[in-house]
């Protein structure tokens, strides 16, 4: 089991990974888990990929994105978390060993996604965001799978709309899988650049209960 400093007001977890690695399933399962529902503090901040990335999709389609769009969205979320931490830090709750004021936050996709998903983004654009997250007591779980699992989870059994979306990444199944494998390799390399405590979990042959247990133990907040 992984441990963290027990004297905290805010504690974060980012769930990252390419499509099909299980991050959305973990995001849902975490909220429904007994350990999360029975935490001693009532508040929580939970943002899915819709708020952390996909909110940019319309502008991307209609006029295109710049680095300012991506970094601005990331900064918006981080600035709010910093304001929450600063307010809580002005009180003496931690010194009195209280816990009911604590706020855990979970982000499905964040700055790693903005680097690997957008050609106009690089690590230099999110490096400051990463450092700020480290000061916000944040950890990161990166989910990975092998190429055969990528094929099963990304391509097999998908509908026509999804297949049309995938066509932007290749003309054949092999080209599509090669694209996602390359993106997954890039995500792994970002772990070496990040200041966040990071756990890489290969979900290829894992059931959700085991994956979730590793995630929660690593996080250490609930």
C-alpha cells in the first residue's frame, strides 16, 4: 500500500491513458466504490474528460485550436483548485487533526492528454501546470494495454460512427493500432518528465476490482 502525508486539505488523482485502457471505467467505479462513499469528508471534485478536454471539441472543429486554448483550459481548472487549497490553508483544521474539510479531486484526462492528443502541444506548454499540480498534492495513474488488447477494445465491436472517427488515424486496423501504440509510448515518456508521483498499470489482463484496488491504495486519500 502507498502512503501519503496525513496532514492535508486537498488531494488529487489524475487518470490517464489512450482510448480503451480503462480510465473511464475506473473513473465510474471509483465513485461507486465503498471506500469512496464511506470517506469521512463530504466534499469532492470530480471532472470527466468532458470538462478537462472535450469541451474544446467544437472550437477545434469550427476554427481550430491554439496552445492558448489548451493551456487556458488547464490553467482554469488548476487555478480553481489552488484557490480552494489556499482558502482551506488559512484555517487551522489540519493542525487540529480534523478531516471533514478535506477535498479529494479526480480528473479523467488532463495535461498528459493535451500533450499526446494535439500536434500543436508539447511538454514545454504544460510543464508549469505539472509543477502546480505537484504542489496540489496530486498523483497520476497511467493505464496501458498491449497491442492485442488495443485491437479488441478500440476496433472490435464498434459502430460505424466510431469507425469513421478512427479513420483519421489510419486506413487499416493495423495503422490505427500503430497510432495508438505510438501515443501510449509517448504517454509513458511523459511520466519521466513529470514531477507527479505516478503509477503505471497494465490493464490488459486485469479485472476492474483489482485495478481499482491498486488505484485507491496508490492514491491514499480515501
